[in-house]
């Protein structure tokens, strides 16, 4: 199954202003790492299992 281009979102709430920039940079790096990993797999397998029973 083709799933298209990767879409990743991560949200963080930071109350400490001294850490805000560091956390923001870390979150952006993590988003990019996940996107890079997902880009390598434009197709993925889909398995469906069904059971039918009749009297």
C-alpha cells in the first residue's frame, strides 16, 4: 500500500523559558529523524484476515 509523503508532528509544552530553545531544537531534530526513516519506506504491506461461518 502506498502511504504518500511522511507527515510527523510532535507537540511540547515548555514552562521554563531557559529550556524552551533547547527543547524546541530537540523536537525539530526528532521530527526530521523520523521523517528520514519513514521516507525510505514509501510502500508497506497490509495484511487482512477474515473469518466467515455459516449454519
